[in-house]
C-alpha cells in the first residue's frame, strides 16, 4: 500500500471516528415500562425518566445540548434512561401517575421502583451532572433534607427547599407542613420569602386541582405585591386557575394585564396567544397580539407556530398552513412542525368536504 493511500485511509478512519463522536448521544431504552422496572431491579440500576412534549422548546434544547454531552452520555450508560412523550400513550399515563404538569420534567427512580427526586425545567450539562448524578448518590434529595431537619428543625433554608421539593412532586400535605412551618418562624417576613411561598402554595393548589385555594393564594400574592416580579408572576398564573373555574372573561382580562406590563416583549405576547389558542378563548383579542409577537420576535419559528395554532383555533386553515410551513422551513426535519402541518391540512380537508356535502 503506497503512502498516499495509507494517508487517505487514516484520514477516512479519523473522519468516521470524529463523526461518531459528534453524533453520540444518550441511548434511550426502547423497553416497555414494565420491562424497565424489572431490569432496574435485576440490574440494581436507577431509572431516569425524561418527560417531554413535542412542542416544548427547552425539551428540544436538552436534546441538542445536554444529551449529547460526553459526560452525560457516559453517565447514562450506568442507569436506564427512558423518554416519554407526556401527551401520548404510556407517557400520558405515567405523566398522570407522577402528576407531571411542567416540561421538561426529569424523575429519578431507584432500583426498587420508588421515586428518588425530580427536577422541573431544563438542565444544561453541568447542572445535569450535579443534580441528577447527585440524586443517584442520595445528594440533594428531599429525603436527605428531611434527615438534616431532624438535627436542625428550625433551619429555614432547609424548610423552604424541602417544601419546594414536595410542591414539585405534588405531595400536598408535606409541602404545606414545611412551608407553613417556615412562615410561622418568620411571621414578619424578615427573610423576604413570603411571596415565594405564597406562589409555591398557589402552584401546589393548582396542580392538586384545588382551584378555589389556588385563586385565593394568587390573589393574595397580587394584593400583597403591587408591583415587581411576584406581582407579575401572579398575573401570569392566575388566568390558568380562573379558566379552570370557568371564569373565562376574568382569565382574559387578567392575562391582558400581564401583557400590558411589557407590551413589547414577544415572549409575553406569545404566552397570551398560546393560552388563547390552546383553550379556544379570547381569539379576537389574541390575533393582533400574536401578529405583533411574530414581528417583534423576528419571525421566530416557535412564535410562528403559536400564530399558526391560533389561526387553526379560529378555523382559518389556509393561514394556519401558510404560517405553519414558514415555521417548518426553519427545520424541515422537526417532527412537531411536520405534525402541525398534517393537523392543519386534515382540518382543511374536513372543512372543505363539509362544504361540498
């Protein structure tokens, strides 16, 4: 073999190796859930569940960054990683069992099938290695915190943190117990955490479907905070509770107050438009706001998708397809955007068929 051919062969091997390295990501198990539980027991391994939805931006970001990180990939080989679409099939069933309402949500299960802890929201590679790996070692979990509270029952930071962990897992009694203990130790709010706790309790009540209490707590948060981040947070979350209670007009009115805090913020505009599109309420109010959000965002694909969904809710299927295709052009392989186009086209075909008949 001549020198040129040897060098070419070596270069090809190196290129293949580099491509394999770049494309490596977490190898998600394809086993059914019952098999996963049996494997965990037999192999003495932890289970890591990633609950996602196809429309969740942070979920996609974790796929692109966290789950291709070398450290995360290597760690995943020591556990059983599994992904579930929380809106389909077994994923929907498990999301209901674990009371998942935020995406992405990650849960660590021990070899005996018991939940160790969970994290709500996106985790970058560094935070993943700290948080999730820590959970498998018993570090940073609610059980560890509760043991520490036995030794220091009035440790306010521990009370707050463990209370929030129980809120995230919708363990009502424990969450209320710890957060109320905190409030009792700081009746004058000297530490400035009262608003945070009211918000957490409002979220807990919402996730527990105790909507009257959720409304009361969010309203209390508004009354006690006339401006600032907690006022904004309450205005953002209260509409969801009001809608669940059938108070649609109040929900729209409250959400518009949230938008008015910064009417040039495309995220706020998009949040309102998505809220309306998903619930098919306030569609006339939402359209100009969605159009403005698209322009302010620089025609961001996610914001375009909201506008398309809004047109779909309004029965304007041609517009939905047009805007949906513009969003799809940003990533033609994106399964969610492709599914959206199919949904819009199917609705148009059915509507046209009804007109013909």
